[in-house]
């Protein structure tokens, strides 16, 4: 009887979502152009920001910046700040940000 009660408690915890982590939230980056672009991603860190180069291929879509970041396009110098769940689209060499309802005040 004790084993059944323990099993039911585990199942109830899993179904309530207490023991199951939620989906990861990340910003999406989509390139609709026929050209590859070089970016610099700056993610916030504890003591210093993390800068990393990134190359987005033509007609590609990726998920990145899980905690939000600044994206700098190296060819134009354009900078955008994105949060988790935001969507960035590169079209005609310009980055456009579509804000998520979760990131608006």
C-alpha cells in the first residue's frame, strides 16, 4: 500500500509540472537574404559580458540568446537588443525585431 501511495505522489508531481522543467526560451534569428552575415553577440555575464562572433547563413533560422543579448551586424554596425522569445529578421541587410508579449512591460 505504501508503494502505491509513493507512486501516486510521483505521478501527481509530474502531472502538476512541479518536477518537470518548462521549455527553454530563446530569441530567434532568421536571415531571409541570399547572403551570409557576420554578427557579434554580447550576452550578459556575472563579472563581464560574453562577446562571441556568429555567422548566420543565407535563408537560415536559429534559436540563440537564451537570456537575451545585444546583436551587432558587423557590415553595417546596426545594434539591436533582444530578450528571450523575441524574433529578429534580417531582410535587405537590416535587422528588424518583433518583440514578444512576454518581454513588454
